[in-house]
C-alpha cells in the first residue's frame, strides 16, 4: 500500500527494549512539517477542503525487530474515514529501507484531513500477535518519566492541524494490554482483484467472500453495498470496508462495499 490515508531496534539511533519498558519517549508537539511525500488518495480519504496535516512518531516493539505494519489514523467521528502508511519493518532479519525522509523505526502519515481527532493504530501485516499497537497514555508517560512506571494504557486521540505536523505520537503499547485497555478500532481494508467467491450467510454459517488472495467472512448484520455485477464470480472488483478478527470465523467484515474496477 502506498503512503497515505514499533521494541525498536535502530543500532544507530534506537535502544532495544521490552514491551513493558519501551524507550524514553515528550507530549505531542506541533511544528511546521518537513518536506515529505504526499500520499496517493483513496476512496476512504475525503476530498481535501484545506491543507492537510501530518502525524509522525516512533514504533517500539518487545523484540529485536519491528514487524511490518500499516499505521492508520482513524477518524473518530466516522471510522470509515482513515489515512494510512506502510512501515516495512526494521531490525532482525534485515528489512527494507526506511520510509523516505524518516529515520529507521519511525513513521509519518501525511495529507491527513485537519479539524478532527484520530486514533493512531498500527496493525501487523503478517497476522501475528501481539496486534495492534496503539498510541496511548503510556507513551506520554514514558516521555516524561523514562524509567516509569507507566501502567496507563488508555488510548489518546490525536488532533490534526492544517499545515502542521503533530510529532511524538509514539506507538509503544500493543494489544492486548492491561485489562483496562479497550478494544482497538476495526481494521480498514482496501483491496482489488478478481472476485473468486461470494457466499451469502445462512443460518449459523457466515457469508464468505474472496477478492484476489484476501478472504473475509461477514454476518447477516454487516452493513453492505454491493451494486449489480459486483457479486458475479470473476468480476474485477475493489473491496473497501472494516473488519475485526473473531473466533472462529477469522477476518469478519463489519461493513463493506464492492465496486467494479
């Protein structure tokens, strides 16, 4: 996925840490953004009416590597609106180079619509646990008190200002955290390819659809938009929506839309 809408190992700049003791982190500040690439727009990003803002921070993960993740800023007024950037991973084994214009172990979201608040969440791209990482009060506490203790893992919402970069939005808390940590928001999805399966739900059996290599389930209560022709097997479609991993059905769509390519 292109640049749009995690214990850190950086031998030269970061310190390996355990999940319970992430690196010293200072409350978010804003400054004029450095030149950074603008993400390609997606159907889940609103048409900009003002200059976008940016969100940047570090990723900390309790290992000698940071796994590949997709970092999302999810609009809290409408969770169907989000901005994202892919982070290729860092550390052992050797990973791809860092996002242009950033240090290893950091991420930058650009072109984020201003004037509202966002949850900043990093979902692993390999499907492993723990997942996801969330920007929480723990990160704020560790910037003020590097040695802790910092048990508060409640998520913190981020406000974006037009033409400004909101910095130090560090992701150090990984789900599941403490018992007080609420469930993370659903993960956005946007994939395109041939539709090779579309089964309607029946009785206790969930519906199932496959677009390219991506398989999802959905229930009777899922909100859906499937115009004529989009459920025909073999059709070239784009799937957008939100999903959560549930047992035993796997990746369950809460709402989704199919559109012909």
